């Protein structure tokens, strides 16, 4: 489960950010795909959250101000953890945890105070990323918009240990896997093995 564009399976940048933890539900295989500030900014460029030119500028800022970059990474991880909790609650039909709501609320307010409205309707907050923390602020704005809307199409991959989220936009609304060639294929192999073993028994 890589950080290239082929890993952007969520259908929304916030879901793709939540999915930067690979094998989220399997502690033995869990891997953080944005493990340092440079990886976070590279992901922001690959995902389309930031234009390529801004990524290069922010990488330069990050190198010049490592403490600020480290703070941004910590904020990003806090947001991601809160998103996992809120998205799991949405999929499972349970109530969101207050601590998760508090994290998203705080980061959203920070972003909102720094954003401006574009000179067009409908009103939409815009923020030009000038420091690494602005990437997190952009994610917080996107997260608030996603979570404020309908989540009927939100799914969590049914592959054991995966935990990736996506919007099911399939015609039949029956998508089960993050990717059919990944978790879907593993599940088909597993079922085939069990059928074959049952037939031999």
C-alpha cells in the first residue's frame, strides 16, 4: 500500500489522508506513509491538496524551520487519528467520540480564521499554503466539509486488517474492497483455498 497516486482510492482527499496508515487494523503490519514532514508534503502534492509549486516552497520552509514542520506533522497525526474515530463511527453507526470532535473542531477553527472567501459564489473558504501547518489547515477545512455532508456512500474496506475508507460510487453500491486487485484479490484467494480444502475433506 504505497503513497503514489495509485493509493488514492478514497474518492475524497480527506479519506485518502486517513488512508495514509496502511494496515490500520493490523498492528503487525501497520505502516505510516507520512512518517515525516517531507512525506506529508509530498503526499499533499500527490493527492492534489497542494499544487506542485507550493509543495516545493513548503519543503524549503520545512527544511529551514524544522520545529515548525515537526509541529505541523504532529497536528496532521492528531487530525488523522480523530478522522479514524469519526469515520469508523459513521461506518459502524455509532456516536462519535467527543475527543475526536474536539480535535477536528479546534483545527477547523484555526484554519477558518486564516482562510478567505473566494470572490465567487457559492462562498468557499480558501487558504494559500505558505507554511507546512497550512497543509493541515487545508485538510481540516476539507474534513469539516466532508463530515457535514451525507455519508451514506462511506465504506470501510472489508479486507482483514486493512481499514481503508472510500466512497462507494459503484453503480450497484456494493463495493467492498479498497482495491479489487489488493484486498479483494486476497479475499478471493482465501475463499478459493477454503473451498478447495473443504472439497478435499
